[in-house]
């Protein structure tokens, strides 16, 4: 597994697109005003994340059951490879003092985990505020549950693990019902489609998130600079050549800074208040209209965007983007989003999955969190326990069936990337995309090499 932060970067590290450089504009001849953008074959793979008919009478237990049912055969195959000859049994059939393997779903017992009862106790003054930003403690423990029963696990560090991960544990059951773990196994990265051979010149997919339109403390000029750059309206001739190689832009959520103004602008609110609340949406539509007029754009919803809260988030409603939807190049997609460009497979989220893992895990770095999803074989393991998700009755769409070539998460605290290599030669570029509003970073992914190039936009005039 490659861990060096600068490995896999191409171009000048830390390249900054400053306002005074970008305002040079194009050279002025007629050819430069019409960007000859490269083209690429595209396929949307979001079918499993789409909800055609919503019903809310399904139990969440069914989602866990579907998850275990789908992932257990993969674990049995790995058990045969890693622990040949080791018997696999159900919890109810556990023999005492005999080493066996049990497959099940992990549940993390946490005394600091929020609950309705705890909230009631706090209101009554029974508990004091802990001051924690997360909910982990030294007393956390793990329970494994299969189709038959559940059992407490001992001898394993619960810290980096979270509820919802499907695992195989190897150990011995004691007379008190506890299972003493000697080793643990996950599904690992799944088989991967071969990376297409490079043909012709380089092509790029641009990844960005967290534009935060409507943020009063933000820099609107920075967003305008980004849009003009991607649209091919700014930059020197070398930068124009680079922009022409960007075949698609993916916006991984966080288009709006907050939903609060829209919530407050209820039907009974004053007309002036309603109009003010709609300004960020109109500005968002204006940005996307300009961008879609120049290239293909995939727009994912995020935690602060006007879409359903539960994952998978469905595409933004077309009425929110009256100008942008007039372009066939504007693609409203789901979150998570899976797609393929020139045979390179992408899978990513707007970041809610990592935000939730951060609350319930001792892991503090986002990049290892993202890479661990490949090892766990699941994109959103904490759903539906602590991250709201739709209760699918017959499947778990978040199970990773094939290792993508690029795995990304938007709206992260900082930019980070590494190349994760699997035991069967799988190679996945994992990317933490930072919020553009705070970092000014756009990430370019080279489709031929999977190398990435972060570009920082700065709209200040004094740099």
C-alpha cells in the first residue's frame, strides 16, 4: 500500500491559480476562444442507488440481513485462503474450548453514543456534558451478531472499528459466553476490472466539493474563478491546453453553505425573507449553467444541499436548477455516485460516510478511513445505525462489488491521496477532496495513470 503523500501527484505540487495570473485571459485569436475539449466515453452506474418507489414500513434489520447474506460467501472464500481447514460455525452452535471461525456483523457498544434515553437524562440534569466531539472511550467493546444470536468479543481493540462492519473472527468461546478473538478477517478489496491501456494523450476528470454558495464569510470570486477556469474562459495558453484535456467535472456535494435559510423561509414568511433565502440557489444555478455550457458536469447532493437527508441521496430536483438543466451536459446524479469514464471506474460520496465514522472511531485521519472501506468491502458501514439510510427491503446497495479504480470522498478537512494495492493486483486511487470554500482546491485525476494534480485557486489580489 502506497502511503507517501506526494506519491501519485503529477505536475507542480501545490500549484496555485492566482487571480492576477488567471486574469491574463486567452490570447485573443478566434481559435483560442473556442476550446477544443477532449471527449471520453461515459457510463452512469447509479442504478443500485436509485429509489424508484419509496416505502417506509420496512425494518432496518432487513438491511443488515441483506448485507451479511451478500458478504458472508466472500468471507468464507477468504477464510479458506487464509485459515485453511478452520471450521466455520454459527454462534448458537459454538463449541467450548475449540478454535473456530464465526462470521457476523460487528456492533460497537459505546457508553458515550447518543441515545434518546441519554438525551432525556441530560434534560433532567442527571448527566453533565462531556465536551467530546466524538463518542469513543476506553470502555468501548464489540459484539458480533449473525442470523442466530450475538456474542461479546474480547481480546480485540474496538477503537478503529465501527458498527455495521461484516467480519470473520477466529478464536475460542469461553464458558461465560464470551468469545476470545485471536484474529480477525474482512472481505478485503474485491476483484477489479483491468485498467484500460493508455491511448492517445492524457485526459482528466476534475473533482471538487464544498462550493458553499451563500456563505457570507466565503469568497464568491474564488468560485467564479473556478467556473471560468473550467469553462476555458481564463488562463495562459499552457493552462488552456490543460483545461481542454478535462473531459468531465464531478461536484461531490456541498453546493450550498447551509439549508437553514430555506428552512426558515416557510410559506408564511415575509416575501422579502423568502426571496433572500432563494438567492444562493439562484447563484448555484448560475454557476452550474455556465459550467454545463462548456463541459459535462455530474452534480451530487451533499449534507447541506436541498435533497433527501437519508443515503443514498437522490438527484437534485430539476426545479432547483432551471437554467442548468436546459443543457444535456448537466447530469444530476445520486450520492453515492458510481460511473465509468473511458473504462476507468469511479465510486464516491459527498463525505457523510467518513464524517460519521470519524465520530465513532479512534482513527483521526480521513485517508486511512477511506482506504479501510475497501478492506471492509462496504461504502457506508455505519448506516443505518448512526447514519440515516433508506431501509431497502431486498438489498444493501452500499456493498462494494468491484474495487473501483478511483474511490473518493468530498467535503473533507484537507486534500490527501494514496494508491491502495490489493492482494490480487487491484490498484485503487483513494482521494479525500477538501471543501473548496476553505481550501480552494480542485483535484484532477489522470485517466491514463491514475495520478492526481491538485490545483489551488486564490482570489486574493495581494498574493
